[in-house]
C-alpha cells in the first residue's frame, strides 16, 4: 500500500467501517462524494440516473472489481488495465 494511493483511501474507509459498524455508503463518502463536491463535480461521486457510472465492487473489505468509463479496470482483485505511468504487477488489494 502506498500513501495517497486508492488502496490507502479504501483501507481507511474499510477501517472506519470496522471501527464504527456504519453502513458502507456512509464510510465511503470521504473518498467519493466529498472530493467530487470539493472539485465542483456535481454528478460524480455517487450513482445516479444519467450520471457517470464508475463504481467499485467490494468483497468483504477487499476491492474486487472496478469499472471506470465503461471499462473493467480491476477484476477479482487484479488490475486488468494499467495506466501508462504504472510499472510492474499490482493487485487492487
């Protein structure tokens, strides 16, 4: 896990869920709707009709699947699409 990585953010949301037993939708707000609102992206950070449909599916406290811009980016915890700056083999968890 790296500081500032998506894994770090998700790990913090999972820790919040474990500590508080709050529903997941409340625990992920700091890494979904809050940043979108700060950036002025009113249709981002939430699933809604007509909005962008990027989503993260979890299995327990692990990232299982990530779908972004209509493409499966992570499947069964394994990165399937890499960005040009990524080097080596990375798992989503």
